C-alpha cells in the first residue's frame, strides 16, 4: 500500500511526504526519517515569573470566529521551514475544537492588535490540577512574555503547567531562573520522505553561496525511480538534478531517509557521515555537500 501511495504521489507531482508515525521503526524501513524533535516541559506556574512580563495590554477570550486574527498571528510567528499554511477550516476545527472537550483559547492584545495566543486545557481534581498548553504562538518577545504572565497567574488554580510541544530552539528551560524546577522530555516529531529526488532537490532554495557539482548515489529500496546515481549541480541557490548511468563513480552515497533529513535541514552532513546512512568519497565532496545541505530552522507542529 505504501509503495502504491508513493507512486501515486510521484505521478501527481508531490515530491515530499510527511507523517506522524504510529511506530518510527516501521516507517524508517520504508524510507521516512524524523524531521524535527520537540520538547515537553513541565514546570510549576510560579516559576514562570522569571519569563513573565509586567502587566500591559489585555487578555481576551477567542473563539472560532476569530480565525482570521489567529491566522495572522500564526503567519507572522511561524516563519520556520515546514510551517503549514493553515486554512479557515483547519483553525476552526483543529485549533478551537478538541476530541472530548474544546480547549480554552486566549489572546493578548495591545491597542486592539492581537499579538499572540495560547491554547490550553485544565485537567485533574482539587488535589492536583494540570494546565496543558497545546500551542503558544507570539509574534515577538513581548507577546511571548505576556502569555507566560497569563499562565503564571494560574498559580492558585493549578499545580503545574505543561508545554506539550515546544520547539527545541525556543525551549522555556533556557530562560528560567531555576532550570531545575522544570522537567523536559525530548520527543521525536513527524517524519518526512522524499518521493521524487530530482523534483524535491530542484524545488527548494539552497544557500546562495553553495557550490556543488557531484555525483550523488541514492539508495532507495522502495522507489526504483530514486535508486541510483544522480548528477547534482548547485549554483546561485538552485539545484539541477539528472539521473546518470549506473556505472558512474559516485562522490557520495546516501540512503533516502538521510537525504530527506538533509533536504529539510534536520541533520548536518558531518553528523550523517558518521553513520552508515551517508558515505562521502573525500573531504572536498563533504565540503561541497555541507555548503548545500545546511541545518535549518524547521518545525512541523501540526498533528495529523
């Protein structure tokens, strides 16, 4: 079924696949690889005082009819690679609705301008209550600090605040006065897979100073059209990729999952070269690949 799905994706012009796996080992066998990790942070609410701003602006309850305002905040804040362009339907039915109970959604405004929002639920009983944040989005540092003030002010109602899906690059623990007060669990996120190597490499933009003219041999045990050597030429941030004869001597050999991680900037060339998923003929080829495939700020936050 997965083989047929990949063939259908290729035939319809879809060059990259993403999914949340029920089991990582299963999908890794078929060529998918982790795109990003995320952090789950648990912290007492009073510890958020270290990152909370002084009172300013106004907190407002939001509902599904505020979807356009929420979309504008998200679009301004979610500038990382793999961010999804959310539709009205997605925001109405995925952000403002829950499986059992609908979450609370509050925003922070300055002079009527929505600058950030937080989506959360409160669970537990009188003995122990948890405020679980599923999404916190802010357009700038001020808005982020105000949203943490909002969470901090729940200290009389809840025993702990759980941020369930923090980006690794903006983890709360790095800003706390007492980092030991927080518990951080690093968790694997979604997986990605290149469906069509030439189409995928030619679709993205690489660093303007990247320089590469190599033969890259791709190992893909599921998609015959990807399996074999390709000429990879990158100039002015753009790639040109062509299949070459199988007797071509490769400058580098890469497994399809590893190439997928390189494409989205999830792993560095140097790190993958220390595994059996990427082998490079010499230092010159390694440097050329490293100039093309740089680690990138990427985060696919949607669950699906």
